[in-house]
């Protein structure tokens, strides 16, 4: 007989342990980014995690039927919120992305990332397998993805629009759409990329792309973020300068040390070893998410889990590449470590969805053993 209570033992600790490490480590980094204080970053970070973790746990109680039923209404509500942002959203840093709810600044485009995965998982689970290779599998799904992407681009927010495209594209790919369709889209994208660069991107977005190739060409302008981030990461060395000893963030050389560049803040103080711990924790969480998708016997659950894991992966991959100078600065926060309510909410929705599918899998397994 186990001394550990059954409700505790059956929790997905393979995911929860690295998640708790990231949250705690993130709180320490945010404490340092504030100059050695729990306010205004670290304490709200822990409180938001606690509140949204309860939400994620509640999500595990949802049945497949309820999740399917909620898919389209949730998508429509968030789409309407995106329209509301355009009409009366708060402008910050030259972008109109937020709704002021009083207790937090809500960024509806963040919520669209898991919402598009949920909607497409519902769409393809209802679509007969024989129709996956027809236009009926492509056109409606493209509309579902295209509407929010267009609204987010107007804000403008290129990073979030790419995240929505990525999550939607992964679900469409795993649903079994013909590879040639993705090849055609890729070829068309390569042809249209120059036009999009010169006529679709705003001047500051163009500078971010060109500066990626040579940050030193504008060290006090567009290249400033990348240069200071590289200095912070490189100066950390193997073991870092020590907790709360980061000069780049404390002397305010590093921009956004508590949000987009929180990894650089961490690497300066904790060094290569700290960065390795963060990357390993993310790898364990993503591995668990992919295993949940793989073990699902239900098409809806498989697509939902894989899409949610892909959404978290996009956050992590783009943020790490961005702070290391391998991708343009697009304003993607690092999950579970960056300060921000909308980002924490979105990523814990993804975690809650994965825990929900994991519970469905456990039920299917136990019912199979009893039959």
C-alpha cells in the first residue's frame, strides 16, 4: 500500500516538477530584475501562477464532449475581443493590443493561440477522414486561421500572428492534409516574402529584420536590444555573476529585463548552468506533452494535445532565438518566467489542456483494463 494519496500520486509529476522549477526560478530572476524586491514583478508572478494553475486543474475535469462543445464559442468570443481591441483597446508602445480590465491588462491575441488549436482540433475531428485531402478540409480551416491573423497584424503584432499561424499549421499538418499543399504555401511564401517585407512590414519591423544580420550597424537604435542581450548572456560565463548581481539589468542597459529578455537577465546571473536548467525543464515539459498526444486514442485529443505542445514550443523557441540574436525581436515572452498576465494565462491554458487530454487517456486505459 502506497503512503502517497492516490489523487497526489496520479498527477503528471513528470511535467509538474520542471514547471514548478521554472516558476520558482522565474520568480528569483524577476526579484533581481526589480533591483532586489518582490514587487512589482516576482510577487504578482507567483500569485498569477497560483490562480491560473487552479484554472488548469479545473480544466482537467472537462469531458471530451464539453471541450468540443466549447471550441467554436470560445473562438468566436476571442475573435470579438480582437475586434473590440481595434475599437477601444489600450495603446502601449505604439501598439494597440490590450483591454484594460482593471485588475489586469488582457491581451486577447494571446488567448487566440490556444483557441485556434481547440477550434481546428474540433473541426478536423468532426471531418470525415475521406475528406481530409479535399478543399473542404482546407478552406474553412484557412478562414478560421486567417481572420484572427489579420486582426492581430492590424494591431500590429507580427510575433503573435506568426504564433497563431504556427499552431494552426501544426494542427492542419497532423490532421493529414496533403504535403504538397504545405509545399505550395511554402513556395508562395518564399516568393511573396520580399513583397511582404517592403510593403507589408512597418519601418520598425523592417529594421528589426535587417538589424538581425548586422546589429552593430545601429548599436544605439534597432540593434540595441540584441547587442545588450548578447552582452548579458556572454558575461554570465559558466556559473554567472551571482544572484541579484546582474549589472546589465540593474544598470538598465538591458531593455525589458523582466519580460522579453528575462532569459538574458537569468543567464547573466546564473550563467550557462542556469540556462541549461531552463532549457532542460522546457524539454521535459514538451516531451511530456508530445507523449500525451501520442498516447491519445481519440483524434480530437491527439490534435488538441499536439497543438498545445506546439504553441508552448513556439513561445520558447522564438524567445530563446530572439535573445541570442538568431531571430528578429518580435516581442514573444518566455513561458512561466517572463512577467505578464496574458502570457501566463495562455501557457497555463495549454498546460491545462494537456492535463485534460492526459486524464482522458488515463480513463481510456483504465476502462480498457476493466473490459
